């Protein structure tokens, strides 16, 4: 069915999807609502903090897990705290959109659903843009061994996320 879409366009779309999914691994709150929900058209600028304590705990667990996996040293804590704060902010922004999508899921039209998905995707993209400079600053402070480890940690997370979205062959 995709034979009319140029191969390079499909590759770019796949790369964009991979980037969004990797961003989701880093800062999207795990929520049962995410699997079944779809937010309505909203402005991401007015996103309110997520009220779901499970989502907040999930973000904190992800921050701790990543801190441990990256082997952050005491000297790197200031850079790490900047990364963690962006992860929290991103989780709040996307969490609010996901909560809204969940609340309106049963009454949304197909068009509302698309706008809702667009709002979440835009929040993911904006969050990744905010996250990159903080991770770059942290990465710059890492030893060569830590950098190699970080490369593996991020690659493995990306592989896990992408494997969930690949079609079985």
C-alpha cells in the first residue's frame, strides 16, 4: 500500500517515529490510560501538571533507573539534576495531554482523535528539544568509559521501544 510513497520519505518517517519513541522512553509517564486514550485538540502551552501519582512515581523511578544505569558521579550531579528536571517537566506536559485524551476518549470524533495525537506528538518533539542540550551537557562531563556505557544504555532503550512497534515477520 505504501508503494506510492518514495522510499526516502518512508525512511524519514521511520526515523522520526524512532526519535519520538526514544523520547517517550525518557520522559513519558507510564500510564494505563496511555494504551487506551487519545487527547483532544489542546494547546501544549497550557498543559497542567499531571495529577496521577502513579505517573509521577513512574517518572521518578525512570529517573533513578537512568541515574544508576549511567553511573552518575557526585561531580556530575548538577548536570544530572538538569536532565532530571527536564524529564519531570516533559512528563507533566505529556501527562496532562494524556489525561485529557483519556477523559474525552469516548466522545471524541476521528478528527478530535487526530488533533489529540498531534498535540501529544508535538509535546514529545518539544520535550526532546529541551532534553537534548541537558543530556549533551551531562555527556560532556562523562569519562570515555561512561560515554561508552551511556551509548549502550540509550541504544538498548531505543531497541526495546522499537521492538514493541515492529511487525512480527
